[in-house]
C-alpha cells in the first residue's frame, strides 16, 4: 500500500511540474514505528523505483527519530491497528508536523 501511495504521489507531482518547470520535486518521508518495517519498506521501494527517482524526491524511510529536525513536503505514517492487527497508512501533508510517536 505504501509503495502504491508513493507512486501515486510521484505521478501527480510530475503532472503538476509539467506546467511549472521551476517547481522542485515534492519530497516524501515514510514513518514506521518499527525498524524491521522500515527495512522492508526500503527494500520494496528499491524494487520499484530507481535510485534517481528516490534521490529526486528525497524519499526517506525511517522511524520518527529519523526525521527529527528534518522536513518533507509529504509524510506517510504507517501505523499498526492493535485491535485489528493490521496496518493502516495515513498521509500527512505539511512541512511541519509533530513527532507522531512521541
């Protein structure tokens, strides 16, 4: 679900930037509370996107601590729904967000 969401964001950003060549590519951050999940997401992204695309959009995956003092245009938060035992993804728009796991 996260890889699909990142792909959708990149496609939409590319469409928007066609009309404004000076606009910087959107930067993307993905937050997961678990280091193991972070590594799995990184591997999945690397299988779908080239290194060039990952650098172009400053795609970073990490725990909340990874992003302390850093900014991204779009943040995707992966949460675990404890009651249902399944993953939920939530997209957070905005430059400044608080640490969602603090």
